[in-house]
């Protein structure tokens, strides 16, 4: 998943003896772990919890983009928890900045097709100031597919990600990727599991300004035994309404 581009030894100075980090070994280990995580996701019900929050520079970017003195608003945080097994998927979304405080999306196979069911509670209007922040970057754009008949993705590094450095204690490795002009994503990889634990999305302007827009923390990952399928994907858990269907046979 990650090209092995590091061929040198990185020396990290600490208060004690310097720590020598073999970056080539780090990249190779991360590469292997990404492949294993994808295989692991297919062994049962794959569960991930993501906490998506607005970055520290979001107010500054809104003012920069609108050329207006937009009032600050409470930091938006969306917590998205997903479970998936084959074509069946469940997404639970909690947010302090959307029309719903809580939503559930259940995609299940039924009568030769896929059906998407939705449940929402605490529906309310969004403050006009909040709209300016969401127009700059709506956190929900990061999980649009989770509210559809598509399966949630397995959070691994993109193939084009490149090694940057490690932190002082050599517990985290950082990789970067620029999927489009003016956009950069920094990935933090835990060197115990060799899996991504955080993503930070930056917007880069033509005049060299750099804004931290969004942070995504992966706080839980595990595989639930397939025997708990009916418990996890319980259609009676919420008062669902079918909102989309797709015939597959």
C-alpha cells in the first residue's frame, strides 16, 4: 500500500541516548500492516469509530475565503461509527453541527436487492453562520458513502503516501499525500499497530498560506464475530425508513 521510499537511518535526539530509527523497516512494516488490515476486515464484521472535528485554522480559512469577518462558531465534531460485513453495512452518526443530532443508516440485502434504511432524531435548523463554515469544508463530505448503499472503506494509507518523519519518542510515523492541488493530508501511524490513527487535512493557498481544516481520529478498530450479525445489523433497533433500493438479481 505504501511505496518503500525510505532508505536511510533517522537519528532522534532525546534527553537520554539518541534513538536510531530504521525508516526503511518502518515503511516496510506499515506496508505489510495495511495489507493485513484489508484481509482482516473480510474475516468478520469490521468495526471502526472515527471522530471528525474541524481544524484549528478553520475560522481563519473561512475569513480568508469569504473576505468577511465571519463570527466564530462552536467547533463541529462528527462521530461516525461503522460496521460492515459483505454487502451489509451500518453507520451511526452523531454531530453537533448537522440537521440531526443522531442518524443511523442501515444497508441490507433483501429480496434480491440492496435496501438503505435511515433513522434520524433531534432534527433542527442549522445556524446561518455555521453554513459558511460548512461551505468551506463540510465534514459530512468525508463520509458521504457511509450514508449510501456503498460499504465503508478500510482506513489505510493511500498508495501514493510518502514517509515524512517520526515523532521524538518514535511511537508515531508521519506520512503525507496530496490528492489534489492545494490539498495535503498528513497521516499519523501508530508504530505498535502500524495502522493509521489520525489524518489531518490541510488547505494550501497560492500565496503559500497553510490552513489546518479537519482532523480525523480513528479511536476504535476491531472485528466482531460474524455470529453477532443479527445483533449488530438489527433492523428493529431504530424506527427505520427505507430511502433507497438497488436490484442486484
